[in-house]
């Protein structure tokens, strides 16, 4: 009897969407950053996406494998920015370094975005809003602008919600055998 492996993509999108949405709420000014954000970044954004990326690799999906593994690493790095200095293992990063970190990720997302323009429109929305968030955050660090952080937060909420919706739409399609939510 041949078994069918499930598609890991919806899990990766959900993990990305939930983690991005939660951090975006912090950036929008709803909550201060704290242990729930760091825990989410490590376990859901980081570990879940790394696992999904490996599953995508096994499945033969290069784009999804690269995307999910890299963003798993992004979230683990993001959490480490707070954890390592608190433990005395490293100095806190400068605003210029954090801005450059976000800018390099924005360039990476832009290059991925070039590959998704001919794909589904929802993936284009997720990647476009993510690119905007990263650019806004990069310049918020460079310019020391809380206004840019707040705008990035609102765009990040759209990004996270879009990714979560996309993951749920794929899950429901595979569960019901028909399109329940358009994507």
C-alpha cells in the first residue's frame, strides 16, 4: 500500500503567518516585546519552518525549501539578538547592524519575489508585503524612526494574515478536495 505524504507548505505558511503577525502587533505598538514573541520566534517561526524547509527539500521543492529554511534561520537569529546579549554572550547589535540585517533580508525577499510574480497572486501578496516590511524596518533602524516601525507593523499584520490565510486555504483544499477559500 502506497502512502501519500502531506504537503508541508501550509504548515510553513501558518508558522510564518502567526509569527510575523505576532511580531507585527508589537511593531504596530499593541504590545511590548517579551518572552511570548521570543518563544514564538524560536519554536514556531524558527524550528517549525526549518522542519518544513527540510520536508520541502525531501519533496523536491527547491523554492519552498530555500524559503522556509532561510526564514526558519531568520526567526532563530531574530530571537538570538535579544537572548545572546541578555546571557552575556554578545553585545547588543547596533541600529546600523540591525538595519543592514533587515536590508539584506529585503534584497533576498525581492529576489524571491521575482520568481513568484508568475505564480499565485496570494504568494505575491505575502512576498510583496514582506519586502515592504523589511525595507521599512531597515530604514527605521537607520533613521531611528518609530513611525516607520509602526507602519511596518501594520503592513506586517497584512503580511502575516495573508500567509496564514494562504496556509489555511491550501489545508482546506486538501482536506475537502475542493477549493473552500480562494487563493
